[in-house]
DNA sequence: TATGAATGAGACTTCATTCAT
DNA sequence: TATGAATGAAGTCTCATTCAT
């Protein structure tokens, strides 16, 4: 008698996945709800049973994305390795979800840049992620200093932000230019070497 | 006989400037031509005397922006300082036009992400700028190797891209989070130290 | 489950009919889609659910019109009467749909005259109709010659075109000046007499 | 001291001529005043020194065209030949200005079809021309009847309109399909034969 | 008189969202 | 719950016309 219960969450996920693939192709603004519905194999009206608006679809995508990121942060937090190794791990694993990053980030920027994005505290979420990461990295830097592994002259507060943004810079580079995997892998190596090399160098 | 002739180029510039300020506020998509005209103190139709379409306004802005960038590249090319100093200069001066960067880049991303942006070879321009920069940085890296200043083990091809994207990463960080100038200045210092420190370190 | 399905074809027809009545009043260019929608009792956006553009509405109208014409041609083709009678029938029945003709032809000309009309092979359709008609009339002329009913001196190729364009001329006359039905009816009679009289006359 | 007097009339003519050539190409609606000015080798604003509006340019063209037509009518009126010859002449000379006809008529229709055209008594002018012509042809028909050259059964009132519209039909045919001159010439011959043949035939 | 820069009314078209079924 | 037909707000762009020079 009761109608077949649909797994709301799963359905939302299906729609969000369809949306990502459309957004990737045409960007947020130029993608239509109809296209998304089509891709998801449902009717246009049905989309609105699961999302209040087109915006919400994007927001959901960002949510999932940020969850990924938080997980990454948690793994950094939980690391009991010594600072160099922890940071080294952190840098490498930052590129694990690069394909997702490359799909989501352009939409994120587009959204963020728009009035709508600014209206919602979209930026807050992102910057809070950044700050948390920086804070955590900072802890490792300080630990390294304390252990005598890193120079005591490090401006660790500033540096932690630099490290994160270097990583983000390389991820963005991947997003924009899609280098060959082999080559990109070498670049990740280099980034790691640059940062770690610097930290461990006696000269700073 | 004929009415007052106007400096078409200057007029375009006025409109473009008005456009930037509107775009910054609401992003490209949500800004209307009417708003831009209003800001520029002219009628809606007049905008179309100077630009064929709304797109073209954005393109013009990007053009000016890229010109800035090219100038920066040229100054790097022309540098006859020894590699460390040249790179050091390059990194610092990369942040000279940071405000312009912060205004233009979000619009650029929004545009790039859209179908329109992809249609025009918008990406080409950006990636060619990246490659030229990387090439030039690479030259300095190799020069440094030859001079024995930098380790001969450097993967200079990969590294040059990493250096550029680190800079871009920090510029993007500024764009997104607008850190306090003082603090940001320390971060630029750190970035420079990280890169130069690594290059000059004997340990890599 | 799904909303009331509508007869798309019928809906298009309703819109087209509304469009004809607006076009008749103000011509194609000066009619707005909004007016058409209003006349059809629907919203402006709905028009675009059924027609991709304003052009397409006109094209649809022309299509229906040409279908009428083709039917007329077919009836001529299928006629097994002797040539004089067949042509006589043809001439008279050419004026059966005169009201439709009078509504559609001005729009057709307006459209044809515009760049858009030329772009689409609008002319092709019309001239192919003309040629087919002329060809068929020609056949009857030749048959008449063979049967000894018509003079063997007839330039039937040229004449067939003249016959069609005389008919079109009278139809256009109706369109432009809307003569009184009684009087017009006499004119149709005269046209028929002129043509048939000539054909059957021994003097040519 | 007094500025070089410009021949207003000549200037208007230059503009009108430029306009015709633009109209022919793109139709009235899609032609812009700017294009016309360009073609005429003058500034856009200057057009408005000579014509109050774009409409007026078209009207001027029609005026010139109608003048042509009137002249033709006058020559018919002045003809003292016997009816058959006069009509025969009339038919042939109707095609003398066919190129002008072919240029102007599409614009005329487009204009006539539009609300603007209807607003101005554009139609009046055309139908008055038609009626005058028909009246004059009628006179010749009656003269022919009186002289015993034409059958006394002729419905000359109706027939005169038919004759004019047959001619117009063939002129329109030329306009729309641009037949080869040789072939068209044969068609004019046929039209003449059809009409005269009918009139002189004893059988009606 | 000649001009072309400036203008804004107005048209077409898109598409997120609603809602009857 | 699922749908897609209906909608109208809103945006881009065109172009006849005006007017200061």
C-alpha cells in the first residue's frame, strides 16, 4: 500500500553525479536543469523533488567535495609520523582526488564568482577549510622546529599558508592544462622535494 | 562639419574599467550590459558602439591582463642577473599587479569554465603564457646548474612548472581570501625563500 | 504519473492559426511573438515549446499552404478529362482556396524579400511548385495538340508558364484589391474564357 | 557667402538609388539606414536631411515607380491606333521597365504587408493605378466592340481587370523566377497572342 | 549643410521554476 | 512520487532617430 520508498539520498546522489558531468562540459551557468534531468534519466520536474533549486545541486556537489577534503585533513591530523614524513605524505595524498578536484573546482569558481555564491557563505566554507589545513600544517612545522628538524627561523604561520597554496596551485595547474600523468607525477615529486628540501635545509 | 571625434580606444578602456568593477561585484554572468553602461555613465546602446557583444568586453579585459603578464615575462627574459637573483626578482614582481589579478582572474575562470570560453581558444592564450613562463624559468634553472649554483640533479623541466604554479597558487590564495597585506607580504617572502632556499641547497 | 499529454501537432496548428491572423493584420515583421501568444491564449514562452523561432512559425504556415497547392497539382495530374475540360477545371479550382492564398501570400512575399527568406531555400519551394504546375499544364497542352483540339503552332512550353502566371496574377489581384465576390467571379469566368477561347480558336 | 546650394532633388535621388540596391539585396526591413548612407557615400545623419524617415525613402522609390507607370498609362491613353494594335502595344511595353519592376515590387509588397504600409494609404495609390489602367483598357475593349472587331459578348469591365492582372502576373513571374530573357520573350509573345487571339476570335 | 556618436525602445529568446495530472 | 507543459522575468542586441559640433 505504501509507495515504494525511494532512497532520497541515493537519488540526490544520482542527480548530483549527472550534474557534475554536465557542469564539467558547459559550466554551471550554461547547463540547464533539463539537461541534468535527461542525463540522470528522470523528468525535469523530478529534479525539484530532490533539490529546491539549481543552486542547491551545486551546493550539494561542493558539500561532497568538501567532505573529501575534510577527510584528507583528518588523516593529516591523525598522523603520528614525524613532521617531515607527515608533510611529505600530506603533499602526495593531496593529489589523490585530483580528477574530482578538476571537475569540481571550475564550477566552484564560477559559482563563487557569481553574486549568488557570495550571498551564500560559500567562501566561508572554503576559507575555513584552508585555515584548518594551514593550522594543522603549522602544527607540524612547529613540531619540526621543536624537534630541531626544521630551522627555528621559520615563519611557520606564513609558511603553512604558502605550502597549502603551492599545493592548490599545482592542482589548479592540472585542472587548467591537464599535463600528461607521467610528467605531472614528476611535478608532484618536485613540489615535495622543494618543500621538504627547504624545510630540512640548514640554510634558512 | 563632422561631430566631435572621440578616442575610440580610450572609450573602450572606460567601458572595460566600468565592466571590471561590475564583474568583480557580481561575476560575469550576473552582470548586465545595462549595469556596465550605467557605471560607465553612458547608454546601453553605446556600449555596442564599442564592443560587438558582452563577451568582447570580457575578452578585452583579458587581453589587457595578458599584456601585463607578457610584460612581466619580457622583464624576466631581459634579466641579465645571475639565476638566483633573476628568479628572486621574478617571484617578487609576480605579485606587483596582484590587485588586477584578483579582479580579473575570477572573471577569467568563470568565462573559461563556460562553453563560450571553451569555444574561443581562451585556454590557449593562458596555457601559452604558462608555457612561455615555464620555458624561461627553465632556462634560468639550467643556467644555474651550469654555473654550479644549483644542483645538477634538478628536474628543471618539471620544476619550472612547479615554480610558476606555486606563484599562481599564492596569487589565487590572495584572490580568494584577501589576507592582510602585512601577512601576505611575509608569505611572499616565504615563497621566495622556499624556492630559492631549495635551489641553492646542497642537499637535493 | 506524467502530466496530461498534449497533441503537439494540434497545438502547433493553433499557434499557426493565431499567427496567420496577426500576420494578416500587421505583416510578419511587425507582429510580435507576444501578440501571437496572446491571440493563441497562451504564454509567450509556450510558443517556443512548439516552435524554435518566430521564423519557424512562418515556415510552418508556408508548409501548410504548399501542401494545399500540391494537392491541387495532384488533382490536375489525376484528371483524365480531355484537355480543355481539365484545364478549365484547373483554372476554376485555382481560386477555391483564394482566402488562404490572400492571407498567406503577403507574408510569403515579405519573408521571401527578406534576407532570412533568401537564406532558407524558400524560393526553391515556390519555384519548384511553379515548374511542376507548368509541366503538368504543358502535358495537357500537348495532349490537346495531338488530339487536334489545340493548334499545332502553340509554343506550349512558354504558354504553360503564361497560363499559371495569369492565374497567379488574378489571385494576387484579389489579394491586393479584394474585389466584390460577384465581380471577381465574373473575372474568373473571363480568365477561363480567354485561355480556353484562345486554345480552341482556330486562328492561332 | 551663401553655402554651395545642393540640388536637394538630385541628392534625394542618389539616396533613393542607393536604397533600391540595398533593398533589393536584403529587403526593406533588414536594410539599415547606415547601409544606405554608406552606399550613397554620405553620412548616416545626412540621410535625415533629405528624408524624414526610413519610410520616406521607400515612399519616394514607390513614387518614382508609379510615375513610370503613369507614363505608361498616358501612352496608352494617347494611342490612336485601332484597339487591337493599341492593346498589343500596351502589353508589349508593359515589360519594358521589367527590371525596375522586379527591384521595386518586392519592397512594395513588404511595405504594403506591414502595418506602416497599411497606415499610409499605400494601397490607394496602387489600386488607383490599377483602376485607371483597367478603365483605359476597358475603353479600348468597348471601342473594339463598337468597331465590330471584338465580340459584343465581352464582359469588358471584368475582362479589363483580367488583362491587367495577367500582365502583372507575368511580371511577377519574372520577378520571382528570373527566367532566361529569350524564354521570357517568348512568354510575352504568348501572352499577347492569348489576349489578342481571344479578343479577335469569333467564338466568344 | 554634414556628420557620426549617443541613445533607448523594443524584439527575440532562454530557462528556472511551478503545478495540474 | 513523477512528470513535462506552461510560464514570464530578464537579458542581449539592433537600429531608427536625434543632436552637438
